[in-house]
C-alpha cells in the first residue's frame, strides 16, 4: 500500500502529473495538475490512493489529507468511480467547500459538478452527510462556503464560475486567489454570465489586487 510519494514534478498533463521519486517516474492522476502547488521542477508530497484493477494499477494523488479522505469517501458512493470523484474535487474547490455543501444538503451546488445529476447528488448527501468528521467544516467555514455557493445564484452563473475557477487554477493561481477574485466580482454580476465574461472580470480583479 502506498500512502504518499515525495518527489519532483517533471511533467504535467490535463489530468495527471509525472513525479520523479529517486529516479522512478510515477504517473499520478490529480484534480488540478496545473495548480500552483504542483509546479514542474519543484519537490512536493502527494498523498496517494492506490487502485488495483485487472487491467491497470492506478495512482491518484492529493496535496492534502483532507482531499485524500474526501476522495475515498466519494468512491464509496454507488455510481461514483475514481474519475468522477477526481472531477468533483476539481470542480468543487477545497474539500471543506464540498463537505459543507453535503452537510447543508446543497443539491444545486453538487449538480453543477461534472458527472453529478440530481439522483447522484441526493445519494452523496444520504451516504456521506454523517461521515465527514475528518474534514473540518466549522460554523464560520460553513457560512463562508454558503456565500461562495451563492456567488452565482443562477444555475448558468454557478456553472460559469466553476469553469472559470478551474481555468484560473490551470493558469497557476491558488485556490485562495481564485476565491478572492470571485468575491471581488460578485457585485458586478447580474446572473447568466458566460464563462468568458466571468473569466475576464476575475482576471481584472486579480490584476487590481496584485497592484495594491
């Protein structure tokens, strides 16, 4: 059983990184391979879920224990495999935000995540609501994430923000930077914005914040 790997990121693709660990290159599937925490040429630690199939041995990597724990809970839900669970982590932001949406029974948030329909969202809530003790969601965090979920109240707006945030992470911005940009542009939105429009506003907000 592999619990974690510590090594240097030598290559990144859209859904995985290659990590050099003492001369051995491991392909590790990740939620956001282009995030700032997984830069090529830098040493890092990834917490691992090791899956053995008849046709392959697969490694799924996470930058925090919370991500690893949430992934393992998600794949216990009927109908959710590792690739869907990775997509949930990629589209939902921090594990605490996803956990908060489950505890709040926020079906609208969950159904905007890739591969999740209403029935699957209900199953996630039913199966996991009482199993999230290992993922911190204190009262203040629940309130903060509730606000983040409401950032784009219209379904199209929420979906646009999910895609725009994923794009920001792919460009190398951190989760915290993307969340700050989202809060900064909230007053400018009327609902139904396209991904391109939301992305443009977010980049402008990030530029303005960098000049302060």
